[in-house]
C-alpha cells in the first residue's frame, strides 16, 4: 500500500475508535438509567451492529463487501436475567435469530411462528450444548458495478465499484458469492462459490 493509503486508513481507524467513545457514553447512560429505576436486573440489553469492516487487511482499503472473517462477523453482546457475565459462546448465531430470541424472552412460543431463526436464549442461559444447535450459516453477497468505467480509475474498465484510494476497487459484478460458514467441534471452515463468468462447472 502507498503511504497515502496507509495514512488514509490510519485516520479512518482513529476516527472510528473516537466515534465508539460516544457509543460507550450512550450505553453507560442507558445502564445507569435502568439501574436508578430498579429495572436493570429485569432487563435484557442487546448490543449488536451491522456486519464487520476491514481497514487495511490484505491491502484492502476500507469496506465490508468481502467474504473474509473480519467482514462477515457481527458483534453481539447481551446482558440480562440468568445470563452469567463474561461468558462467550462459539455457536454460530445469525441476525435471523434475534426476532425468535426476543419473542422467547417475552414468553411467546416461538414454535408457533414461521420465522427462519432460532431462539438463542438457551445458549445464553447455559441450557444448550453445541450438539443441539446449528453448525452452518449462509453468507452471501451480490456484487455491484457500473456499466461504465469509474472516471477516477478509467484504466480499470467497466464493472467495478467503490474504487478508492489509489484505484483499489472494493467491489465489482463478479464479487457475487454464496458461502457456507461452518463452526463445529470437528470443523471451522468456510466454503464459497462465486457467481461470475469465470466459474466453470466440472
């Protein structure tokens, strides 16, 4: 990476950490307010976000459209009744599990729904082991791109998108993929296939 790209990434990384300070302040205010009202020990607090973000890994500038672990993982922290502090689970949880989990906390029978996800409340309460939970989740993305060249990087030709800095492109038509991410006692891997004109069926 050029020095200008490294400086660009360092500044971006620093600003993201600075922004996180305001998130810390917000979480602290919410927790203190619940504590003052006497509701903290009877409240579940979910802290999650969008999918990950790369800032220089593999010389990729900054974005979140790739199939690597630092892009596909989503932060998720939960505190609440019957959840032991400082525990971590390696069982794969997906965004589709949030709805069923919240319904389960509210006492609704999730089996009566047709939701795709599963409640991970038993995982948080230590009542479920990995043998009764899923081992695979789907990771997919449909690449973007334009029919015309990016004016900032005319030598790259059409079909690319998000080219910055130094004409490094983060996305393109052929960045369309589907993956199966497996996390199990016997395997920790990801299998992906790209959907583009370079794929050959054997």
